[in-house]
C-alpha cells in the first residue's frame, strides 16, 4: 500500500513542500544481501562428488566449502511440484502442483495453476527493493498457457520476476532450445556447430542480467533463480566432456554404489551403519500389486551381471555422457560465481543450491536414445540404442540413461524420481553459503528439511515479513518452516511433519518415521483402498532397508491417519496414477478453440503442441500456399516437433518432401517424383488413416500419405503416425523455418525457406480427403 503524502501543498510550488516517499521505487535495506537460488534438475543424492558421488563438480564443492551442507533435505519427487514449493513456501498440492505443469487436471491439488494467493518470493522481494531475475527452466505454467497468445500471468514476469531468459516447459534440447526472453520467443544466439550449448547461454545471460543493473545501481541487491537444465534429459553435452569419464563406469552401477556410500560416510553425510538399499527391493519385475496388477517394467533395474558385453558398453557410455553433462554445467555455473567474486559481490550473496528431485528413471531399464518414447508408452530395445551409441549426447539424440544409473546416482536409497514414498525420489542435495554472515561449517547438518522450507528461511535471513496482500490477493499462510537457525547451530531440531502425494504415490514423514504406500507412480493400478503400507525408521534406517510395518502396527495406523488429515488440509485428493500415455492424452484445456482447420503464417511464433493442431490417430492434410521464385528454392514449409518425433513438409534438391519422424527412430519420408515449378502453387501432404498399425513394435495410426503439387499427386507411401504427442515441452509448430531441433532426416537441410514466399499453411483434420475437395482447399489460398 502506497504511503500517504506527508508534504505541504500551497497555491505556488515555491511555497509547497514535496514528499517523495509515496512515489519512489522501494529500496532494500542498506547492505541487504543478494540471493542466488540455484536449482539443479534430476540430480540424484549420490551424483556429485560434494555428496560422495562420482561426478566432478568443483563449483558445487566451492560453494559447500564456504558454507553448510544438509544431508536430510527433501523435495516432492517431481520437477514442477518442487519448484512451486521452492518459490512460494507452500506445499505442492496447496499450489495445485501435484504433478508436472503439462499434466493438469481440474482439481484444486492438480490444477497446475498456482493460486495468486500463494505469493512467490520474487513478488515479495521485488516490493522490497530487489531486482528479480529468472534464468533457465520455468515449468510452472500450464502447457496450454505457453503460447504467445496465451494468458501470461503465470509466466515468470507475471509472478514477480523483472527479467526472464530460458524455457517455459519441463525440458529442452541443449542444442536447439525453445527460448523465451522476458515475454517473447527468441532464437539461440548460435548453433551447435558454432559451439552453442544452453548451459553456457544461461550463464552468459545470468551474468548479463546482474551486470546490467549493477552498473546503474551497484548497491541494489538481486534475487536470481538460476534454474538449470542439467541433469534433466536429454543428456546433451560436447563429446570431449563426456570422454573425460571414459572407463569410469565400466564396473557397473551395483559396484559403484558401495563406493559412493563409503565416501558419503567419510563426508559425514550418512551414519557409519547405513546399509545399501537392495536392487528391485519389492522383487520386481515379478512383483505384482495387491490385486495382481503387473509391476511397471519402466521401474525395474537389470542386474549388471545379466547384461551382454554390448549392453554394458552402452550403459557405461550413457553414464559417461550424463556425468560430462553435469560437469560441464557445473563449469558454466562457476563462471557466474566467479563473476560475483570478481565484482566484489560474492561475500554478501546468500547462495542456496538444491536439486528438484532424485535421479530420473524415465529411461527405463534399458535407457533410451529418445526419452519421448517413455511419454508415448514405448520401451526401448537396447539394440536400437546401440545403433546410436556414438551419437549419445549429440544434436541428433534425445537420450536418457537407464534405471540402474538412476538407482546408483541416488545412493544409498531405493528408487528414483517420481517415487514420493522413497528417499531415492525425495532426498536431495542442499548447500547454503553466505560468507558475510555465516562462517563455513565443517559439520554436516542432519535436520529434516524440505523444499517448502526454503522461502521462509530466505525471509528469516533477510528479516522480511511476508505481506498479507500481494497485488490485491490476500495471502495464504506460509506452510514451510525456517531452518535459518540450523545454519549456525547443528543441534536445533528439524521439522516434525511433511506430507507427500504424487502420481498415485503417497507418504507421510513424522518425527523420524516415514509411512508410504507400495504403489508405483504412473502404474495405472488404481484401487488405492487396497494399497499396502510400509513403515520406516529413518533415524536408524536412512536407506529404507527394513520395513517395520508388522512390528509397529499402531504407529503405522497413526501415520496413515495423519496422511489423510494432511491430505484434507493441503488438497491431497484425488489420487492419480494414470500412465504417462494416459496423462499425455487426457482431456484438458487445449489453449486454443477446437476446430477442424488451423491456419499458420510464415515466421509466426512457434506454437506449442498443447496449443496447436493435434493429428494423433486421425487423418490430416497439410496444405501450403507458396509462390516459388526460383527452381533453387528450398527449406522448411511446415515443421512440428523435432528429433524426438515430428513431421515436416519441406523442399530440398528441387523436390517437395514430407517426413514423419516416428519417435526419433523411423524416418518415414516421401519425395515428389518431379521438380517444383516456378510460380504460385499449392504443396500438399495428405494423410488418410486406415486403422491401427498391426506392428506391435510401432503402434499408432497406419495409413497412406500422398504428396500433391496443385491437384497432381507426385508421390505416396504408407506410414505409421506417433501414438502420443511429439514433444509437448518444446519443438512447436513453425512455418517457413524449423529453428527448434530439426525434423528433417538430413540435418544439413536448410531450416529457413528461401527462393520464394509462403502465403500460409493450413492443417485440416476434418477427416475429408484433400483430393475430393480440391476447389475448397484452393479457396483457402489466394493463388488464382
């Protein structure tokens, strides 16, 4: 609320007394610290050397050596929910974020719309005289609100950040990212061939944002949320960084876990008597649910000694690429830290470093050359990935390691990301430093703390009282608890209770004990009333090696009641364990009015898949009105998707081409049988669906695609379309260019159309065949 005017107003300004207080921008207290919140993505507890892992991260060690390490920090087991808690201080379900932003459902706990009553720390600090910057991954905007035409109140600039540079979705190609600068799309400043990688780009921008303001007002503090893409899939990195780890993982994930645990004990992260959790602790894949449901193969680990020599070579290379990816990103973050030091700011910067959940198991037991097979309900045979072993991490890949490495990088815990009832999903790294105020602490902190506690800790350390109202919205209570006192006092207690609900999983922590259900996430099991509950004493059994449910039945019943009590407070119901493909294809607001005909114009902003035409399982027609000036015209007319899957209509070598890239592995291409003529023309790819594919290894709608130049068919072939979405977190629809990861099979093909002019592209999904409606289709264009 603005301050009242306290000056004096007379007839003549010379007789008046001014009062600037109601009008000047808010000013932070003198010597207020900067705040740098660094969020890693999918970095498991036992990944980095700073937590005993095998991956070298000198920047993280540098921060830890100057501050405090927490061994008992927890998240929510998934990206968006943790990030919502990190920035608001409320539980994930209170934020409507019981799932990722793309998997919204129309219920309070899983709407993926963070209430404006749950103010962001950026909103609070901007009103306290801070510059506020968000750099990197956002993933807090519903998928259907990520188009340039969408409501932007849930974009970073709508939630208190003054500047943003990064991507809105849950993941991005490191080579061809879908970038947003403030509130508009922007192209990467370079190509992979020119040395581009998103980790360097994000660090460059972080340094620029800080420097831009500091040269004008050196004493004004900043809050920066540096949200890294690493180590989320795809695991993209320059080959030389991956090659640094050659041979490091040849012993396999079971052997390396023992070494990691020993280092964790030496560092004081784990008690000396900590045991390793077992491989496939519930007997999977043979395990079944209480009603005989099969255990999801995705969430199993193949023992190292059961692998063939080629599979061991493949899996070891997947780990090398991942490790190189993390180390390279750490190196780039080091440039930000060094800039703060060189500019005299590091000493008075509160640095908080966390990961958003455990290591990721989306690669399944075999790993994958294309992570989006997971979201299409497909496994990946190892022979398929072996064909691409030399391309792992490169621009043509969308790769992810196998669950064995997720399990290893979560040492000593069971399971991985998505598992909200097990430490492998929710126990994460946490490092805090503030050299000017907090002396380096040699003793590791073991208090139980959670992502929801970060915001109240920031407020506590900055002596900020969160406002009762933000932008007219009365604020809900902060649900986290400050752990500021533990930064200098190892003996203060941690929090008593923490509630979890995620993808059908549920658990409750209370006074050192954890009760959880044996219900694999995204399993589709349902029948939650029949769930088996387990009970663990985390004080004496951090790795959850011993289920005490039978020995402590009364305690378990109390814990179960406590879960339901908290579920009522924090919007924890209904539970949703639908499979990834079911979630991907579920009905939700589409972000654009439903219609049979979509019109796209040249150089329009990339249209996200959630707001674009959906062609899955149906007939469709792509029709491009083009004026060709030269027989050398070439480039993309229409592209949707990228290397992970997509389709494109393009011109190359004087011929019209259409390609359907089926989940990154089957490039189904048809080429015209004649050169394109100069003049005004209608270039068309018409797909007629004829039913489901009869190939179990290649599910989807089968049919015939036919190319036309005007009304003349110039080529055709049978294809199978993708069963789910191409890549909902990026690689949107483009006309006249494909500046996301290219869909075309020849990656040297030009992305931008040259040698002519595209009027527009129409995509029709009415089901009527193009050839039967030639006059009508021509009427879409001004070609006559």
